[in-house]
C-alpha cells in the first residue's frame, strides 16, 4: 500500500481543524470586571446612596452577548439586576432576554421537570406546574404568599413546587433554606406551616438569632426543631439548596420571588390576580 507523504497528511489535518473551528460558535468576548465597575460608576455614580457589587460576568444564552449580574444596594435595600453587553463592547441592554419559537416555554418546562427538588402540593400529573423560586428573608416573597395561596385555591388542579433561592444579599436566607429543606423531608405538611410561620416572624429574625428562631419555628410547625437544626448544618443539605439555586440561575432567575407557569417565567407577582389565573388556565389547555 502506497503511503501518503507527511506533508499531504499534515495539510489534510489542518483543513480538518479549520473546518471544525468553523462549525463551533466563537467564544463570547466578556467585558472585564474593571470595565463593568467603570460603567456602573459613570451611570450611577451621581447617586451617593447607591453602591454595587459585580456578581457574575458570563456568556448569555444568546450567542455573542455577555450577561452581567450586579447587586445594587440603595436606600430601598439590595436588588440583583442584570444587563447584556454586545460583542463589540459598545452597547448594553437592560432587562431579560425572552425565549422565542413555536413552543418558547417548553425548554424551561422540561428543565424544571428534571431539576426540581423542592416540596410540592397538588395533583402529581397535573397539566399545570407552578414553580416558585423564593427566599424566606425576602419581603417581596412574604407579600407574594397570600397571592399564590389564593391562586392555588382558585386552581386546585394545578401542582405547585417551592424551590429555595436564597439571595447572597440576605444574611440568614441560606440558613432558612436549609432548615426549610430539612423540614420538608421530614413532613410535607409541616413544611408549608414552617414557610408561613417564618414569613410571619421574618422581621424578628436576624443573622445572630436565626438558629434559635428557626429551630423554634420548626418545632411549632410539628417537627423536631433540634433534629432540624442538626440536619440543616449537614453538607448534603447545603448541597440540595445549592442545587436549587443552580437550577434557578440556569433558567435566568436573579431575584425573588420568580414564578414559572409551565416554563413561562413571571419575574414578579405584580400582575393582577385575574391575570395570573388567566395564565394558569391558558397553560392547562391542550396544545399549550
């Protein structure tokens, strides 16, 4: 058998590598943290009451755009926000990228079905799955609870799943999420009582007394507070909470409460109750 010259083999290999490189999308060019901080200073530096921290700079789901997540703190508290930077680094777009296509919410719905690990209530095989990413220290989540409870009363056939998403700006939220996870694995009924009682006592809980308060709330909810406290400190519990946070981040969650109705993301619950009900009714219809 006649062997090909080494130069021919090398040339063929170079062509193959070039073709392979063309098939792969180019890596997204990310702005530096220094550039982001300079942008924030030029944009918001006029307000001395505002401060910020760059949380993450990463490629977005949309090819060519960089996603920047920033925690902004002001007189009204801390809020996570994000914006997108174009490939040339000359423009930024605020807000959320929304899914597009014939079935735009299907990928998120599928990711949720595979990734959820939180407590649930409602029919197992419901045509509608409502998933809330929540933070027990978040005042907006507390305000959203009666809205969601009314929605579930009006929609008894919907399935509701609670996913923990403690925000880094809240000093006892991660601990609260760990306690909640342990309560849920002990008793599903006790979990919903625990969430309600934690919201009721939210203003009285601090970083310093969180263990004491959460232990008592767990006991008052019908489980052993001591066992719950022990469970909450275990690495596997922390990992379960981290997994919930990772799922939320993968779906674009950057604030709480964030609700999904069959994969459709609702960034806040400022919608009128009748609109929320319409969304759930629409999601439950065949073909949607």
